[in-house]
C-alpha cells in the first residue's frame, strides 16, 4: 500500500515551501514520483488575447516584460523544488526511477493541465497558503469537485504523518472515498481515531457504523480505529477540537457532502476544516 504518483501545486511564492517539502518527503517514504504543477497565470497570452478582442496590439516590449516575469516565476518554482528534493534526498529532474521530483513545463493553462494530470495521480497536494490565493482556490475547488481527485492540504512536514491520524466519519460516500484515498497515509500513522459527531447525525442518509469502518481498516492492515464520539451544534468545531485534543497530524474527511450552494450560503464543515490553518494536514475527497 503506497503512493506512487503525486501532483504538488506551486505558484512561485513563499506558500510553496511547505507543500513541496511534504510531497518530497512522501516521495522518499513511498518511492514515488512527484510532479510539480505551476499555476501562475499566463499574463502575456492573456494580454495578447485581450488586445485582439479590443482590436488593439500590445507593444513587443510589454509582451517580453510579461514573459520575463513568468520565466522568473518558473525559475523560482524550479529552485524551490530542487531545494525540497535535495533536503529529502531524492532525485530532481525528469527521468526514470524513483523517488524523484520534477517540475512540469508551463505549456497549458493551469486548469487544463490539472485536469490532464489529476486522473492518474494518487494525491494532489496544496499548501495552506494556496487557499488564500485566487487562482489557488479555483484550482482547489476544481480538483475536488470537477476532477474528483483526492486532495492533501499540507500544513506540517512529512515526518508529522508518523503521528496520530483522525477520520471524520459519517458513513457518507465522500467520507468513504476519503478513507480509501488516505490508506497509505493511515498506514504511516502511530494510531487512528475515528471521530463522529453524534449531534444531528443522519442515520437514514448513510450508514455511520464505526465498527464497519474499523473492519475495513483492519482488512487493509492499517490498524484498528479508536472510536471518539463528540457532541456540539457546530459539527466542524467539535471534530476539529477532538482531532487537536488527540494531537492528530492528519485529518481525513469527505468534502462538500451537501450541495455546494447550500454550503456557500450556510457554511459547512468543509469550510471550517479549511479555515483551521493551525490544524493537522487535511485529506479531502468529494
């Protein structure tokens, strides 16, 4: 049970460091290949397209200036990725063999590049800081909702994943998919806590039986989960408090179990999980 192909998002700024370090550490642990996906916008192409739309032309010097800025961003991403690979003692650059980290070229728009690479990736890794960035937020939502890829929001380093893990369990399809995607990470954990908020738990919509989940975890050889029942009108806060109280370094949860519109209006556990920047690493699936 392992991870073999990881995608990590990079925007060319300080927010990249934690995600790159986490993914490089996972590559070393699982003998995996990490592909770094740049997500900075193609400003030169956008300006040229805008000029054509408006019937105007952009000065060649301006286009070159924008292109130079993009090359600088790509260079910063490559430098940061090379540093992360060196610190994790894995190979850097394209080629055969693993563990390895390589930076993808910026030939497609980020959304299209993500859709092409996500289907055969075991995890797509974002840094917490990427969620504060407009394009990063868009890519995150696309990854979960459109591409249906499992996402790991990296808040801690790779060594943290040897600590306790927590699963927010309500028996929903989203939570089940999250557990399946997280199995290689759960196998790394020192213990597993199965968290369930009994307040308002919908017994008809799904089967939230904790024992069934424990049997599934045992069948996959990742250990048996310890049930933790919590109460609270705010489900997310109760689950987060339980995870933090047990020093969990990974929280596994289904994302946007209700309609996206409902959650946008009323909030929801997913939003609260994402907003807890001082919390554990967060693995989500939809």
